[in-house]
């Protein structure tokens, strides 16, 4: 199997797993923040402040990573095709 196909398979795995992991991060963030607001003990100094100030990455950032990986795959395919044509 060529390098470009391996890269494409890795890209597809990330595209499939990305939304699942994104939802899990957002759910865990909201759950832990709700626990802290209801009086749970903090695990580290200023955990509540950190959770309130820094939300998980947005869906837009996830798509930017996917687009970058697709662009890299297309560059690899173009290089491979140009080398094969010579």
C-alpha cells in the first residue's frame, strides 16, 4: 500500500473519530463545570475558573484541522503523480 493511501486512511479515521471526541470533550467539560458549581471539590488550584474561562475547541477548529490534513494528502498525491509521470 502506498504512502498516500495510508495517509488517506489515517485522515478518514480522524474524520470519523473527530466529531465523537468533540462531543465527548464538550459533554465532560459541561458535566465537570456543573459539578463544581454545585459544590464539588476542585482537583487542582482554580479548576473552576479555568473551566469557565477556557471552553473546549470549537467545531470550526476541528474542521480546520481536517481541511489541513486533506490538503496535505492532496499535495502528497500530486507529488507522487508528478514523479510517476516522469
